[in-house]
C-alpha cells in the first residue's frame, strides 16, 4: 500500500494534480472538500452543518471530517493506496489519521507540499470562481479567510510530518505538466520505482 498526502493552501493545485496522480499510481482519491460538497448537494444534516463553516471560509469541526475519512477508509478495503487531498488540515486530524491507518496496518508514506505565493493563490481562486460554481471561490473576503485558516491551523500539519521526515516541498507554479513531473519524481523516489 502507498498512502500519499497532497498538501498546500487553497488554490495551490491539489485537485488538478490529485486527478493526475491517482490515474498514474492507481490510488483512491479522498478529498474532504469533495466529500463535504456532495453532502451539501444531498442536503444531509452533515452537509447543512458543514455549509455554515464553508461559506465563511472556516474549517469544519475535526470530528466531522475525521468521521467522514474513517467511513471512506472502511468503504475501500481493496484500495492499493490512498491520496488524501485537503486532509488532514489540523494536527488533531493528522493524529487521528495516523491512528486510523495504524489499525489497518499501514501509515502515511509521503506528504507532497505545494508551494505557491499568496497573490497567485488569490488570483487563481477568483478565476476558478468564474466557472467552478463554488460560492467560496467567488468572494475575495472568503478566499482570504480560507488562506488565513491555512496559516493559522493547517500549515502546522507539515511540521507534524516533518518530524517523521515524510515531507517533500514541490514548487506549485509553472505548467500543470511541469508540476506533475516534479511530484512524480518524489513519488517514484519514495516508492522505489
Ligand atoms: P477544499 O475543497 O479542500 O478547498 O475545501 C473547501 C472547504 O471545505 C474548506 O474551506 C473547509 O471549510 C472545508 N474542509 C475541507 N476539508 C476540510 C478538513 N480536512 N477540515 C476542515 N474543513 C475542511
């Protein structure tokens, strides 16, 4: 099994690069943002609760997203590995993920952290907002709040994995293919390909 975290601030290209990575390496994509948006679309109680936080650019409570990831892991016992996208976003989530994976006799092998400047992030997100249909991409105040949440709560998650020497920083600016090649180099190195 090979389990990968694709890490980086909102707008750093996690979704785009995740699609390419899962198809090349045969991993199961677990994006908490996508899971939450599908709960909202289905108007479930969880979705209705999560929406209050997402509309303000705030993080959804840890227990909600940890529960969702736990169910998704259980639902995919045959997966060759997982790509976590947008999760974990707090240290509590990172610790919970370690415990869940340990129960399945596995763990995180690598965290790839995409580096993108803040002005580039805001411009990408506003641009994405024109077509994504995501209300949290349309409003610069909400975008800045999401980036602030990243600095306040999420960037520390990279420090958590650095302690275990699992983090590789990759430049997230350039063409999609250039960034993808840089990510693949790190995956291949780590997985011994
Ligand atoms: P994303 O699609 O990853 O940009 O996530 C969109 C929004 O969903 C975020 O701004 C948060 O409100 C919420 N969200 C997604 N993943 C998480 C997570 N791991 N922890 C808390 N909130 C999350």
